[in-house]
């Protein structure tokens, strides 16, 4: 999954949702990662990204349309590495 996070295009459309029911963030993978980076811990636990293109997950037969918080954190790490 890490390779997928490293190769996912920043301009790919995506939607960040909150399991608590707050308004979604509709934008790009980069927009979602930037917002996630400033979330408080509870908000990070509730956040998910809905993709417009599914990604492969190791050990699964099917691809997924949803990124979990730990996967979003990998995108944030990539963003920080590219900015600095």
C-alpha cells in the first residue's frame, strides 16, 4: 500500500468524509491531505478519503475506494517530504 501512496497523483479528485457527519471536503488528494494534516486526533480517527479511482491493497482480491486514517497519514508524510 505504501507504493500506492507514493505514486497516487496529487491532482486526482477525492472527497474527505467524516464519520461524525461533518460536511465533506471535495477537492483533490492533495487538498484532503492538507486538511487532514491540521485535524486534531479525534477528527483524524473519523476521517476517510473516498477515491475516484480504486487502489489495490496487499492481501486483498479486490481494490478499495476508501483510504483509512493510517493511509491518509502516509499521504501527509509524503506531502511534508515533498515540501521540505
